[in-house]
C-alpha cells in the first residue's frame, strides 16, 4: 500500500534523514520518498502492521508537523 503525507517544517537533508529514519523504524514500512521542498512524504507499507496514525506520530516525535 502507498500513502502520501504532507509534512511541515522540513528544511533540508537532515530533516529528510530524520523523517525517513523515523518511518522506516516502524514495522511494516518498506520505503519512503521525501521531497523536502514540497513537504511530500510518500510511504510504501503493509497496512497489516503500520497505520497512518502511527506514521504521523513517528513524524511528530521528530519535531515536524504532519498535516491531514
């Protein structure tokens, strides 16, 4: 399954790295594509293990604001 999150507050490569690491640590998340400029985070995951809310919480814990 694929999901697109909108994330506010990312400004550069370090932000991208933090968000990617936080998401890939979740069981069931298999890949991420992040566009820092637009704030788009595309996540490939197994919905049996990971949920949108879990992903949003992981991003929030890194200090960024997931929208939607």
